[in-house]
């Protein structure tokens, strides 16, 4: 039994060491500008915000070399930019011209000046994660290195010391098992807390980037952002009471709800009829999308800005809970009136919280 325990401990140690080395190597490769590939794959760290919010600044991306003939409109590809430095660029394919691809950053107002051909094409994305972006953001805050580097290292050291002590503890088996269960319980609690902290960071970062996009759109200048995650921005919704300000995109499929607030049905924004806006809620109650629209009461206001720069104020007149199958909430209630309906899931995810508003006089 002791030999089995020793073997498991050694396996855990070497597995952790290999994972750590691979992680460091991938991050190092991601910072490298050289054409270094591991079995045809190359990781890199995104340096700019041209592809936000789907691909955050400092996100980790892995691309697979080659596959030019398999590229389709909408794919995100890596290529060498037409500059002296020939730096790696990572943008979305929006069209094809004479056997070459036209690309554009999701967060850019103009297409790229460089056509992607076989000569400057590198590969397509196979994986990306924004975890490194959240980590980098926290690292830049005051004492961020303590939370993001020192504390995890201390936790790992304490865990290893605990395993070492348990291996050499000669007390009775029942007490030893009790201590092991206690350690596992503590580790589970730490994991849950870590997930909550990570999710809070994700929500804060997502809100920050979406507010930046919304502010630029509302400003209506010549550099205004017109797309987000390759979806056209048709307006901005602002609810001061619950501190949200988001771009509005048209509903295409359920994945649209993962990007921002979506217009599900009704006329164009700020026109006569019932405009229906949908928004997800956060799983842990964080202030993301329409999580807190249940805080709205009669008389509260919501602002909607459309593509023309026109802003209309709407006043809450009714709020209630409906089933997902109650389609009456999509209908206009007053002929000739400008109406707005906000919908999100309830906390149990089984019903829908519906807020009805009309244009404020």
C-alpha cells in the first residue's frame, strides 16, 4: 500500500512538473516572433485589442500551420503584416478577392490594407483562451503580483509540504484518513473560491471592454466601431440604475447572447412598436448583461441610442415573471407607441423576467 502511495505521489509530482514546463514553454513561444512550431502548432499572446471582445488583449491563441485552401469567410487567421517588422497579425476573413483574403479586426472600423495570400499566410486558429488576459489584467493592479504569483506559489508549496508530512505520519489509519479528507475538503473550498474570483475578473473585464465599445459607438465619430465579434452594432442600451452600458447586436442564434445584448424582435431601434432586447444573466450573480434587471421598478429609465445617434429615454411601466413559452411579451401593447421590452432568465433559469417600458414624454 505504501508503494502505491509513493508511486501516486511521484506521478502527481512529475505530471505537475511537465504541465508547468509546457505552460512556461507555450507562454515563451507566444511571446516569440520566430516561426517556432510544436508538431505544427504555434501559440502566441495577442498584443492589441483589435479582436476584442472575443479575443482579449493578452489572450492565448494556438494556431495550426497551413491550410490556406481550407479557409472560409468568417475564419480567424494568422498572417504576416505588410511592414518592415513583418509582425504576426491575427484577424477575421471578411471576403475573398482574386484568390486572396481580405481581413479585418472585429474591433476595427476599416479592413486591413494587407491582402492575405499564400506567401504571407501562416495558419488558422484552433484554440484560444482569455484566462491569460484576466490574469495579466489583475497582475497590473496594485499588489497584483501578490495575488496572482506569490499566493499560488505559496499554496503549491504548502500542498507539497502537507503531502510530505502525511507520507511520514505513522499515526493510526482512521485519523490519517480524516486528515486527508480535511485536506481535500479545504482544497475543494479553495478551488470554488478561485473559480468565483476568476469569474468576477472575467465579468469585470468583459464589462470594461463592452463599455469602451459602447462609448465609442455613442460618440459617432469617423472612427466609430461598427462591429463586435464580427457582429454589426445597431445601438447601445444604458441602464444607469444597475450600472450597465452595452452595445446591441441583432439576434442570429443563441451564441449571439454570449457576445452582448441582442435585439430579438420588433421594429428598428427607437421606432414605433415593441423592440425586444434579450440578455443573459451571470451564473454567480455578477453584474453582467441583464442579470439585475429584476432591480428595476416603475419609473426607472433606460436609454437606447441607435445608429443615427438618436437617443430615446424609456420609462418602466411594468415588470413581471413569465414562462419561456409566453410569446405575448413580444407583441406591442399600445398602437402608435414606442415600446421597449427587456428579457432575461430568472435566478432558477426556468422562467423569464420581463420588464416593459414606453417612451418617456
